[in-house]
C-alpha cells in the first residue's frame, strides 16, 4: 500500500513539474537591430539565452506570429522568449 501511495505522489509531483515548466517562460533582454516583416525575421543583439544554452550575441530569429512582428521596432529594447520551433530559432513572446 505504501508503495502505491509513493508512486501516486511521485506521479503527481512529476505532472506538476511538467506543467510548471511549460508555463515558466524565460525572458531574455535584447535590442532589435532589424525587422524584416516580409521574411518574418528579426535580428536581435541579446544577452545569454540560458534556455537554449547560447552566449550573448547578435543573431536572426524567425517570428511566426504576425501580431508579434508588428510589435517589434528597430532600436527598441525588449525582453523576449526564444525557442526551437521545428528546428528553427523562433521568438515566441515579447514584452
């Protein structure tokens, strides 16, 4: 009986951790160098991208969401979330 309770408790803990991880977006600071709305791309000079294990640098990201790309302005300081989406580095959120 104790083993079953431990397994249930462990399963609940793992589910809670997975759910928290899915919602815990890590924002990174950066400056927008260029916005190419037609190509759905943005160039950002950014701090370390810890979730992607990347050092600070300037690089091009995809932006799939048209509403999101409209918010981006060259020269703006931003905080953003970048993730691998279908193998491509993609900005998924900006504040």
